[in-house]
C-alpha cells in the first residue's frame, strides 16, 4: 500500500509541473555524472526535486574527460542515468561509442540554433539546456593595484603588463578550456592560433586542474585575470565580486548539454530531469545569481535583468565564429596533449623566454634597433613552432596513438616524449636568440 501511495504521489507531482509530460511516473533515484560545480548543481537539484516529488537527484562530480572515461569503463554494469556537461565534443564521443540513449524532449519553445550552432543533437542523443561563451575575466581591484590595462582580446593577454597575472585550467582536465583552445585554433587557424596561445601562456601564473579553480583565484585576488566560461564571471558579479568579463573577437557560443546514458537504471526519472531542465521553470533556475547561465528558451530572458547577456538578441553573439564540433572531437586528445607537452609541462621554460622578450620590447621602445628586433622575432618564431601540422593532428595515424590498438600506451609515450623534446629544444634556442636580442638592444 505504501508503494502504491508513493507512486500516485509521484505521478500527481509530475503532472502538476507545467510543460512536463512524461510517459510513465518517475520515482526513486536518478544519477547524473557532471563536470558542473555545486554552485550550479545544488540549486537545480533543489528545484527539480521540488518539481518532481518522489525523485532524488544524485550528483557525481567528475571533470569532463574523467566522466567520459567513467561512463565507458562502467558500461557493462551501468549505474548512471545522465551525463551533464558543457563540452559538446564529449557528447559526440559518448554517442560514437553508443553510450547514449536517444530521446525526444517534449519542450516546444526552444529554437533549433543558437547563433549558427544547433542546440540539440540532430539524432536526439543529447540536448542543449544552456548556452556558453568563452572569454576573459578579471578582478578590477587587482588590475588597479597592479596597473593592468583592461583586456579586450586574447592577444592582449600576451602583453608585458600581464606577465605572471593570468590563470587557465588545463584543457586535458577541463572540457570548457578545451573548447576555448579549440575555438582559438578554429578562429585563427592552426599556426596563428597556437602562436597566440603560446604567447598568452608565456604570461601564465598557473595552470589549474579544474575549470572552477580559475574564477576562484580571480575572485579572491590570487591572480588578476582568468580564461573562463562566461557564467563563472556572471555568477561572481551577481555575488558581489569586483570582476568584469569580455568576449574576445575570436570566440564562440555553444550549448551546454545533457544526455541519457545507454541502459539507464531509471530511464523515467532521467527523462523527467531533461524535461525539467528544458521547461520554463527549469530554464528560470539558470537566472539565479549563483548560476547565471544563458537559457536556451528565448522567452525566459524577459525575466532576466536588462544587463543580462541574451545570445538571441545581442549582436556580439551573431559575430562569433561557427564552431566545428566534428573537427574538435577528432583531434581532442592531440590538442590537449600538445597543450600539456608544449605548455603545461614546459611552463617555466616558456615563461623564461617570454620574460626576456618583454625586456627586449621595453628596450626597443626606448631605442629602436633593427638587429635586436629581428633576433626577437626569430625567438618568437621558435616559440610558436609546432611539432605537427593541422593535417597531421587529425590523421588516423596520430589519433591512433591516443585512442586505440594494443600499442597505444607505448606509441602515446613515444609521441609525448617527441613533443616534449621538441619544446625543450625550441625554447632553449628561443631563449638564446632572445638574450642576443637583449644584448643588441642595450
């Protein structure tokens, strides 16, 4: 009798939520693997459990790459219902491995695209619930104290004033940072994009393991500037932190997604969670000060403040680049490993060269010297050099070193060692050129 009353209550609760129509009454526990922090998941969990009585949301927090790996490793005895993250290429990986279940949400107020990007997977395996853009966040008090100019573009972060004042998360550990790096590469091209990334990296104070560690550092004033996803800055502003945010010229907006895992333990409750996220009530939760994400339902923006970014009406979003998720997915492991081997693990060497080049620039500003200028450019070319071309990065041969085959481990180690050696050699030569330039400039 108790179970019967419980199911009836759950049914009535689900039926009472406007905009949600479900095939069967959800009940019990629904488990989600997500890269989102508790600041995002806790308010949504509370609202969902209130909207759908009888269902409890269990949140397992893992970074995006670790979450994908976990879902793959546990597929034989799956205990997870949903995958919930920002990176669309992570969902493409899960879809390609047949680790997602197709579903057709009931929501009718969500457009097909945001900017030029489809909000939902055309095959119905994952769905956008919020939009995300990538850019630069900075602490105004820190900037004033350290005489930092207001950044507007990625190249600004390569300027001498920002040396040792910038933080980022490693793309191999953060799906959103991977999207940021990939956006720069797609927007500027492979060679120019890596040059921009490395020149910024020469000013990095830290490379963090989790994406939300960066805004925490900026909010607290441990660093002045962070490369972040937009809602980190918007929620910090709403909480009273003295921070600002800008979308650079080369950036994009893409949906953050949710999808049902293949063979979910509680399919009805998983569907209920998706319906809630896409309902007006679920979309409105995104406007809360602690979340401040961009809803995918245009009508919800009527309840946001006048200064709330609206990707459906703000002309800034119409100018953003079209993001190629297939290209990103094909070379994810290669791009992330290149970043680690050329930047994360070689940061001291990279910063050492950059510091000398900043000194050269200062000397040349006082007294021009063509020889010093030419030597400095040679150093910068050495820093910007890449061990692989864009075509090689997407090749089946190189991808195979990271994604398959019995020889994967040995081949991957061999490639990583080659790239690390390439970086050490080029950075040593670049430093020698930079030091020669400094001598010539004095």
